[in-house]
């Protein structure tokens, strides 16, 4: 009985480790979509986005990677930004656009299609 419990706990830990690894891979490879999904929940500024990515996905995000990505998404029309005064600081707050929402919806739709294809096979 003790061996069974040990094996069960070992499998749960392995599954949790796999889960963390897969979430990190998805986040790294689809960082733009993950950021759009975060901003879709609520408008955010760069530092808050960085902290959310690190907390939720356990991925270290450098400023040198984040801001060019945000600027690129803004140029593609997925985000808009506006400067906002808060506590004596000026922050650039990002909001998702209609095109950004459609991009995320398309991603989710494709992901569902791919999962259904796997279920059929």
C-alpha cells in the first residue's frame, strides 16, 4: 500500500512538472498571444505585463524583449496605448483593439480545431 501511495504521488508530481514545462513552452513560443490575453482581461502597462507573465507562466521576461514586442503589436493594430499619469509617474497603458481580440479568437479557434482533429484520429 505504501509503495502505491509513493508511486501515485510521484506521478502527480511528474504531471505537475510536465504541466509547468508545457505552459512555459506555450508562453515562450506564443508570447504575443499570451500578452494579448492578459491585456484583454484588463489594460496594463509594461512592468505589470512583465510581472503577470512571470507570475502566471513562470517565464522570465526581459524589458528588452517586452517593449519591442508591445510596439510591434501596436504597429499591427492589435494594441493601442495611451500615456496615463499615476502617482507622479507617466505610464504607457496598453489596451487590446478589435483586431487584437479577433487575433486571439482566431488562435483559440485553431487550437480547438487541432485538438478535435486529434480526438478524431
